[in-house]
C-alpha cells in the first residue's frame, strides 16, 4: 500500500518494507481503477442524454481533454520528481497548503463516494434475480454492501503485496467480458437502428445540451487516469509513471467509446435509456439472449470488485502522504508493520459506509453517487492542470528538471480549460453538494495546524475557507428548501 521514507518507522516500531512497482503493475493500476462500474453503465447513461452524434462529439471532447490531463500527469512526473502522491502534491506545490489539503480531501472523498457506486451496482445486478435487493438501494442491499465494505477493509489491511497481486489478476479477468461484449454487439449490429438513433430521441435537447449532459459520466469512467501518479514514489523508474498513465488511458478510451457507440446499433435509444443497471447486460441480452445478460453480470462483479480494491488503495495512500506532509492529522500517517496505513484505510471505509447509507434517500442511488464522485474530483484535477500551466509559463520558478516546451504549454492550457468546462457542465447542484463535504473537512486541516503549533490560516487561506463555508451553507439551505434534490 504505502512505503515509508528511508528510515521511517512503522507504527509497530519496525521499518516498513520497500515496495517498488514495475511499468506493467503501474499500468494495471491505471486500467484497474478506470475500468470499474462506469463502463457497464455507459449505454443507459448516454441514451438518457444523447444520440449517436452527441455521443461521438462527447467522446471526442472527453477523449481530447482527458488525454491532455494524462499528458499533464506525465509532464509533472518528470518536471517535479520530488513530489509524491500526484494530485494532492501538485496542488500544494502550486497553490499552497490549504488548497493542497482541499485537493487531497476532494480526491479522497471522490474515491470513497465512487466506491459506493460499485456496491450499489453489484446489488442492482444481483437484484435482477433477487428482487429484495431492488436497484441496490434497499435495506438488505445496504446491509450486504456494508459487509462487503468491511470485508475488503480486512483484506487490504493484510498488506500491499497481497492486494497488488489480486489487482493484476482481476484487471485481466474483467477486460475479457467487455471486449466480448463489443465483438458480439458488432456482430449483431443493425444499421437501421443505428441510423434512427443518430440525431437523438424526442426527449433529447439541443446538441450542446446533449453533449453537456454526458460530461459527468465521461469524467467518472476516466477517473483513475492519475492512478500511476498517486503511486509515483513506488515506481522502479520515474519515467514509468508517465508511460503507465498514457498507456492505460489509450487502452481504456478505445474500449469505453466502443461500448457506447455499438449499443446504439442494438436497441432504440429510448429503450436503452429505460434499461436497469448494468445497462450493458440489457443490451447484450437483446442481442444474443439471456446468456449474454448473465455473462456481462458476472464480468461486472469481477470488474467492480477489482476497481474497488484499486480505488481503496489509492484513497488511503492520499490521506497517508498528506499526513506525512503535516497537512492531515498525524494519526493518519501511521502504518502497520505490513506497510498498511491502517487509520487512513479505516477512515476511507468509514466514509464509504456513511455515503452508502445516504444513497438510500436518493431517487437514483447509482447516478447520484456517480455524479457526485465526478464533481468531487474536478477541483483536484483543475488544480493539477493549473499547476502544469504554471510550470509551463514559469519553469525556472516552479520546475526541478528540464525546461518547458510549447507542447507542454498547449497541453496544460487545454487541460485547464477542459476541467474548468467540466465544473460548468456539472451544474450548481453538484458543486454545492461537493462544498457541503469540503467545508467541514477544514476541521482536519485545523487539527493538523494545531499539532504543529502554527497559525490556523493565512489571509489568502481564510478567504478560500470563507468561500467554501458560504457555498456549503447555500447548499444546505438549498437541500432543506427542496431547491435541489438528491
């Protein structure tokens, strides 16, 4: 899970063993964390918003934007090899400790909320044959999901070696059913149905609105592109971090886009939009029969459990490194003799448990958790892209190695604009709900500062805190008044 710095002692008093990751393992972490619940929900999510034309544009925009973001992480790994834990470290180096803390917390919280979508989707999948589980939001489903949450907590607590080995196996196992789905869908493809779906159904709005409506879904499925950078300090070779990021992204982008587009050639858009999740199972059932639904459902469970493992590892890693840098309370920086940051892992599982219970009050538990996960990740991504832009503009002041190029400037600028657009596409609802989570987290920052005997806020940090608290208050009022709904 984590590797203590040379000479650092684990909680038990012994030195934590070094765990170095190869290019293949880092790439598997990227693919493993990206290919999870999202890909199995893509047909319905896209069909609820757009037709073929809008989907093609959305994937072009998302693919370009996320590729630029992948290049950003590649560049930052080279320009700032002194920074570990990726997203969090870049925000702190570029914009100060408080925004660095916000980035760490936001990334961690998005991972915790994202983990909830995995259990909701598993229960919804089983709910097709066990009605008592419903769409993954019934009391029984929440109880069983909770058992899964804490079962994985005990597994991961055994140590990083066991968890990493399981992740490599699961990454291979879950790619197979997705590729089989694409091949079977192509074989059963009906051009007439595809043509009817091209412009979108009657309920779809303008082409711009259609594309905007899919943006959070694309963010969710691409979460994990930064996975290698989170583990940058564990890499055998620093350059492997950037390579793993780009290789992982390109691999899954082709798969995600294919899953979405071929589905439009199987069923009318309106029918895809009404499928229960995982909608990929419903599409394949329409194409080849019941066995197709069973095949995808089994593949989903394997895929989701693997993604859950990868995301839990990354979430705890971010808390651990932030605590080591004195930006989180010290207790989160403790590790066991097996190299596991147990307090960070416990806090990660606990937040996932809380969000899991909250989903019971949502009209659509899966989509709510999915969109909130995406919204929470946007601020950390925006800060990382902005830091890369800052380095490209003033390399001597902000970089450790090399000099910036025009390519790096263009990449950083496009990535910054793309993530800013995603905040707009998310809409006010999810920005406010995100701030409701962000603002109370300042208590953790205050505890860390108190432990160091430092002043709580600088003037600039006080302004950022005031803005976040004001947004949280507005969000709470909006929820209470019914102006926004979960």
